[in-house]
C-alpha cells in the first residue's frame, strides 16, 4: 500500500468526501489493506450504515440519485404517452378502411419495453452509487467515528459487511425476478389483451 497517497488525519473530523485522508495514519500503517477494502455495508436498507458512521456526504449522493430516478421515470412515461397517443390517432385514421383491424399493442405495447429500459438505467445509477460507497465507506468510517480501538472497528465492519452481503443478495434476486416478470408480461399478456380487445 502506497502511504504517499494518503494524508494523516490527527483527529476525528468531518470533511466532505475526504477520500485521501486516514486518521492516525502512523498507527494503522499495517492495517491499511482492510481500511481501504470493499464492504457491502452500504447495501443495508434505509441507509443505516450511513447513519451510524456519520456518512452524511453519502446521504447527499443517495438524494441526488433519487432525483435521477425521478427524471428517468418522467422521460420513460412521457415516451410511453407519446407512443400511446400516436398509436391511438393512427388507429382512428384507419377506421374508414376496409381492412381495419385495431392493433392495441400499438397503444400499450411500449409500456413494457420502456419500463424495462427505465429499470436498467435506474439499476446502473443505483449500482454505480453503491459501488462507489462500498469502496470508500470503511476509510470514512474509520475517520469519522470514535472507535474504542482498531479491533472494535474491524469487528464492527465485518458485521456490517455480512449483513450488507445478505441484503445485496436479496436485492439482486428481487431485481432478477422483476425483470423476468416484465419480460413474461411482454411476451405473454400483450397478445392475450390484443386478442380479447379485437373480439369486442
């Protein structure tokens, strides 16, 4: 580990995104590999890891990513509405033709692919933020909390890592299930809806 990358931080303090400082650097030179290692702690729900480790800058990241999620949803459903109204007017214009057959998939079919695309974009943002936090959380936790000793810090971080790993696995399984459900709905339900609407 290259010690020249980090500055010594003599006391517990808060600096926004202080990623290049380590508290009591001279005393933990042989522990830097663990302090700078990856942790699943930020995957614990409700940002509990952030709260108990004074990671207020991570809260700002979560808030900013939430606004990005909203923008993705807005653009996704605006695209859906545009496509739906375009399909509706197209169907209305063709009602006078002899071979008119209403295609309801043109009205609602874009909902599923747009939802899937929006979900993928949101997941990319979510995991980008979480991975950044996972790679830096232990160092910031060491810097900002008053630990009884290094052993207490390490044991606490190992516990948070185990809990975070469990929730990470559950979140991945939930994501896979959601994507599979959207694909199933797209492949199975739309033809049924289209056929039933045509028989009315």
